[in-house]
C-alpha cells in the first residue's frame, strides 16, 4: 500500500517540481511522459535531471542551508554498493553522510528531524538515529544522476549492515527538505 500511494504522489510531486527546478515557469524545460508501471516502485514521470545550479535540498536547523545539485555532487565522498531493497538488484550509490549536512545547518543529535519528499512523504526520527544508521544522501546511482522516476534526484539510502537497511520507511526518495521539528 505504501508503494501504491507513493506512485500517485510522486507523479504529483514531479509536476509541482518542474517550475522550481526550471527557474522560470513560463518556458518548458522538461519533457514529461508517464512512466508509472507495476515494475517501477517509484512511479512518477520522466523529468529532466536538475542542473548543477538548481537548489534541490533545504536543510533547516539552527540555520537554513540550501544546497544546489552541484554542491551536493561536490560533497559526495561516500560510495556504497547494496542490494537496493525496492528494485531488488545490486546498485552502487554515491553521496554524502547525512551527519555532514546536519553539522552544516546546526542540527544536533538530540534534535528530531523530518525528512520530506517532493510528494510530501515524511519520515521523522532523531538526528542521532539517522547518524548511527550511517544515512547517506545519495546523489548518484551506478555513476549516473538518479532520475526522478527512480527515486531521484536525491534520496536517503542505507548500507546493508545499517540498522535501517530493512526499515524501509526511512528510505525517503525524491527528498526535498530536512527540518528540525522540535524547536
């Protein structure tokens, strides 16, 4: 049921994202074609990948930091190879530990944070739990940008030995915002 609901809202989220990523809502910059299928757990639409100058993530703690796709790519110093649980095939992800993003925005381990996807899917937990699970904000899969209809352009992933590897609710894809909710 979770996957079915996400299929519907990912399509809506992708449509809402286009003006934000394009920088100008009056000029079409992305080609949209339906791509939801029973074999694609992410559903959604084909959307052009964000440019390196497009803001794709906002992290709000003691201060708010907006990250462009290029900044996140430059920070991506972690690589993991996992049997991705949604498509059940081995994939290599590149990204940055969530802990590094927490530190830059002043999020402390005791803070409760909400990770919010483009489709409004939310997962809340403490920063300490996500850090202990070695949460990685992935920006690439198999050396390529992660397509929107494959859970991109950025998403949370966990290593096989992480305590959250089998806790699929934490695997927030098409992530847009991380915010402290206990202020």
